[in-house]
């Protein structure tokens, strides 16, 4: 873990409070609002608290310092480890320290995003009254629905694994099941499951389970293979909507809704009804086979788009509001689904850490080669978008109601510059796609063609494979998004891979 230096503190306060930075006076005592900020950072995306910073009359920030930093730090640890005050301590002991800023001590508290099994982190005894989130530069109390979502997400058993013992297997759509089985059989020729009756087959893939001698669908089976009305009887807010507008002169040039009664309304059929519509504007050769997607004909961009569609369906919180909405405008795609990331955005982009909200749906899709089980979807997306010169993907988490939004452009002619401290300069100056073909290019050639910042990340990890994202960001002076995007590119090019878990693992570098 890299510690902030004096210059880092001054740089942070010059930019002012924002999503990941909070400043408080705390000259001689810890402010009561500190615990709300701790809860909000842990429940959102982490952040840094600076104690000993005063807000002046013009709203600028100035270093005031604290009177006795050692005593305040001890007081902080006493409270953070007191279960009567805070539900859980998620801090690393190295993440709380003081910095000498020209004779004035500033205390730094580095709060990580809490693991999904630990959230919500709350203060006091009431989880619904004491849970906070970060919004802009402020902390606010979470709504009950968001707290309930976090409580569901912390369960070790996937939410979609529950057996619906009041729903019969006959309420699933037989045509959808047979389409799935046909694809499964074409991919896994000669597999023993191909000869099973439908109910036994569904039990094998996690879409159903036998209870007291009867087979009933799981929530995953109902959402994947059921009819819309049967699905909404169990999850009332379930909603699927694909909207296509290629001209400002019309409202929607094409639309696919789960409730229009012309098709089943489940997520498996939804995927295949809209996939070819989504990729039709991607200026690369593509062909749909008789049994669906032909992997041999897919380009890297098509695979990334396919993963975005699959991720929206696999990671959605189907108990959440507003449903799944996918919009297509001219060479621009937006994917929005209920629920936020179970891991940090940085870890999701870096890849190698897959934590699907719906493990059973993930498995159902993965068995027919839809959805990456390696957790490399977003990592590949960032790497491929840089390689082909597309604008930087935009990923947002919104709250109350909780939603994840991914926005991508597939139009190189409209590509803007990547961030100055980012990966590529202009779209026609990015990595040559041929460099990914290791059999025709040597690794030194690949490294030479990396952007300057990506090369710096690569060299830093060569020196110290144990460095964290935050450590790289601090050392190189890059934003965390820049570092994670660089790591995504290195993973895509085969120069880097993650070995071991998020905590305690390390990066393996191809020299």
C-alpha cells in the first residue's frame, strides 16, 4: 500500500472534495460525521478522508493540521473496532497514518470499497438507519430498497438459485428450452445430457431442482426459459427493453419488449432476438449461422459486444426496479441493468475476478458459450476499444434505484482522444491489431507499440508484481481508471495475467 506524501495531500485539497475525497477539520477530536463518511466510502467505491483540513470562507481548503495525530489515530482505531459504533472494520492497518505538511500533521484514512459479503457497512445498531453512500462530494443515507439489495448480494448462495416450489416445470416455455438444447447439443456433441428428458436436463444445468420427488424451476430457470407473465408473478419488476433509434426523425426505428406478447419474454430469447440487431452497424465482417452465432466468424469487437449483452442479463438484480434497457443509436450502444457491481469498477475492468450476481444464469449461458467465466469481459472491452481506436467506454453506477450503465461507441471516425494520461492518443495512432498475433510479432515489438502510460504500468509491474491498483496510481500519478484500462490492455495482449485472489495474489508478467 502506497502512502500519500506532502505534495499528494496539497494536490488533493487543491482539487477540492469530490466522490473519492473528503476533508474534515478534526483539530483535537474526531468529528461525528467521520463515521458517516466511512460508511459511505465502504458502501460505494472507497475513498480517502483527510483530517486536519479547514474550509475557508471562499470554500477553498487549507491545511490546518491536528493537535495530536497519534492520540487521534488511537481514538479512531478504538471506535472503528467497536461493534457498538460501527458494524465492521474493513480497513488495512497501514491505511491510517499521518503526513507532515510543513509542520502541520494531516491524518490520512484510506477506506476501501467493502467486499460484497461485508456490505452494507453501517453505524449504530440499525442497518436501515445507519447505512450511507457517497454521492458527488457528500454522504447520504441509503434508501431501504438499496440496503435490502446489499443484504441479498452478501449471501453466499446466489439469489437465482432459489427453488420456486409453487411453480411447475410446465410454466417454462418449451420452445425456448428446445432452442437452448439444440445449441447445447451442437456445441457439446455426444454429451450424456443430450439424451435426458427436459426436466432432468434442466436440473443438470441449474435451471430446476427436484424437491420431494417433484422437479421445480429455480429462479434462474424461470428467468431464462419462462414466459413473461410467469416471470413477473415471481419478480414483479422484471422488464426487458431493446430500443433502436438511428435517426432523430423517429422515436424508435425498432424495439423489442418482453411484454409485447409476440414472443416468450425471457432472457435467453431476448439475447438472440437483439444480438444481430446490435452488431449490424459494426463495420466488420460478420455472419450468423443457422444455429446462432458462428464463433469462427466473430471479430474481437463482436465478441466484446456479445459480452456486454450477456453481462447485462447475467449481472442484473432482477428484484430491482426499471429492468434491463439496451439502446442503440448510430454506432453507439448503451446497456443499463438494475444493480451495481459486486466488486469495484477498477477490479472489474482489470479482469480475472468474476463475481456474477446470478451464478446459475451465468452457468446456463456459459454452457452454450455465452458469457466469459474468466471475468475478462470488461478487460477485453477496454483493450479492444483502445486497439481499434474507439472512444473510451463509459461505465457508471447510479443509486436509488441502483443501476449499472455501460456506454460504448463503435465509430472510429468519431473517436475523441483518450485521456492525456490514458492509453491512446488519437484513434489512428493506436496499437496495430496485428500485434496481437504473437506468432508474427515478437514481444519487444508489442511493448514498443504500447502507449507511454501503458508501458509505464507494464514496467512498474515488472519491478514489483505485488503492486495494487491504488499503489500504481499513486506511484505513476495516473488516475485509477487509467491504470485499470492499461492493465486491461496488457491482459488482452497476453503480457499480463492475474495469479491468485484479489487480496494476496500477484501479477504475472510476460517479459
